[in-house]
C-alpha cells in the first residue's frame, strides 16, 4: 500500500524565480525590489551579474530538475499526486500556478519553500506572496499549508557534510589540515534577524547550528576540527542600514593577512547553485581568494541529491500525518529542535507593516 498523503492532493514547490533571457533581467529585478526604493542604477549594476551568464539565472532550470526528481521519488513509492511549481518573482508566477491548480480541481496543497530557514525574506514574504496569489485567484483557490523549515533535517545536512568533505579533498595536502571552513548565507538587515522566528534571532541561530553540526561531522570523518565560522554574501541595502557581517570577501582578505592558506566555502544558506552561488561565491569570492593568495574550494549545494529529494517526501508524509491527528517522529539533527508547522503570531514580522500571510496564526 502506498504512503498516505491525505488530506493533501498536491505538492507545490515555491521558489524565488529568475530571468530566463536578457530581456527578462530588469523586469525580474523590478519585481524583486518593488516598494523598496532601490535606484535604477543599482538594478542595472545587479543586472550585469546576470548578463555575465547570458542573462539567464540557473535557478529555474534547477527547480525544473528538482521538481522532476521529486515526482520520480513520489511516484516510485506509489504516491500519485501532482507536483506544481510557482515563483514569487518570475514565471511561472504563483497566481498562474494557483489558477492551474483550481482548474485541475486541487483542493489542499502542501508547500515546500526553497528556503530552509526562518526569516522575513526566507519565509514570511513567501507566505505573503501566497496570500496575495490566493486573493487574486479568488473563490475556489486551494488551501495551502507550508511544510516546516528543514535546515536541520538529515536530508539537507548530510549532503552538505559530504559536499564539505569533497571540497576539502580538493585542497592541496599541505594546506588541507588547516583549511578554514566558511559557512556562507545571504546577509539580511540586523533588524530582520532580530525579528526572525517566534522569539527573535532564529535566522543566525539556525545557520550556526547547522554549521556547528557539519563541522563536527567533518571532525568525526577526518579526525581534525577545522576552524569554522558563519559569513555572509549578497548584501544589498544602503550603507546606513546595518546588515549581518562579516562579508565573505572581507573575511577571506582578513584570513589571508592572518596567514590562512586555504578556505572551503560551504553555501549552507542555499539549496541549489543559483546566482548568489555562481556569482557571489564562484566568481567574486574565488577572485578575492586568488588575489589574496588563498587556495579556494567550494562545496556543492544539496541540489537534487537523492537524500534531499527523499526529505521532501518525508516532510510531506510527516505533515499529512499531523493533519490527520497522528503522532509523528520529526527527523532532525544538531542542537536545535525541529521547526514549527504553523508560523506563530508575529513570527518574522514584516517591518514595513502588517500584511496578510498564509500558513501562520496571524
């Protein structure tokens, strides 16, 4: 008998979106920054990052690959529900996907966000966009439930451990023992971190917990505990607004001055090798390392690792059982407990003012 996923009759992959061709770049960036007062010259500057890669973000192709892998995994164990995909900022846009679900007769949907951590930009903004999409579709739009944050699920952490070990193996023998592990994620304003999670500070706390777990797993495998720390990339706000630091480039430069010979960059804040990874890390950070005389290796993201794909099935089955009133064991590793199913009131608040958001108590 196949696993029971009732009451859900569909799964929705919810992602950020990205341009598919040069003409998409500026309209995409305008969608991303709407209402934030970003000057046009800054959008043009960021747009050049995409133009270096043909005006096409890797993220949509990566989501297509993930969707296909999830479908194959679910169908392989007898779960015959459709898997849909909708983006916040570019096609396929969430309202269009929800209209298709409505036309297909879908009633209740489990939503997987391609963001593993709690924060406004990584969770609540997704929930606000879902609320907007439901309102736009109107009567007959399906009910949407967010699957829990999976930053400390074994299906996310274990691929990152193996990727870190593989990247360490790329470092030359004489530098490998002292290679510095730089766990990197997207920087956010300090006030956004302070408001993340039900009690504040969840964004940094969750990343640090994952970094510590990976560092310890690497120690168990190698017999050596590498120096490790959390660093940030992709800062985009005005200089007057404090954001999480240190920036990865600043930290590589400083480590070089202190005598570090090698760094392994672990993109623990990202689930696939999208633009922040291929530009901010593989392009900018690698160039900084080369200029500083520091050997550089970058660990792969989880991507379509079979363990990460199976994790999606695990989260779906777990939440389905919860909705049926059953007791479930929630898989997680490290120091922090499993995340919440329903976001508490005030969790990851929108600092520009309250807005409707799905999958929460407010």
